[in-house]
């Protein structure tokens, strides 16, 4: 193997989080929001349960969940669900963004729009 490939493997292995296999690290990463679906109608009186799965990048440490670019909710898991507070009536954008240990966004993200009624 070339020195560059070996170095890349060693760096990736050193960044792996305990309990997460190295195969879980995607080269470019991906974010999937399973529910609610983009364009879905949600109740304005109830919290919004967001079901998600993230294949994070090597620099990813945690997630920021945003509603309409407000203050983020910090989430320290790569898949599962997170219930956001009730939304006021109207259209809202929900975004999941990957962040480094220093809370710098990596660019890996997914956004959907929902309508609260």
C-alpha cells in the first residue's frame, strides 16, 4: 500500500468514536430525514419528532438541529429521533447540520420544510 493510503487509514481510525465501526464513516457523509417528509403538515400544538440518520464525515463530532435558523439544539447521536418544541402556525424550515468538536459546521446538512397547522 502507498504511504498516503496508510496515512489516511490511520487518521480515520484515530478519529473513530468508541462503539462506531470505521465502516460507518462515509467519505462525503450523508444526512437522511426519514420523518417528517419534506412538505409535510405537522401539528402546531405538539412537538415535532424528527427521525434521522447521519453518515458523518471524519471531522463530525455532533449535530445541530435548527428551526428557521434559530438557536440550534445540540444532538450527540448519529441516528434515532429528536423531538423539537411545538412550532407556531405556518411554514418552517428544519435543518440538521453536522458540526466539529468546536461547533464549526462541516457543510454536511439536510433541510426540509414543514407546515404547522
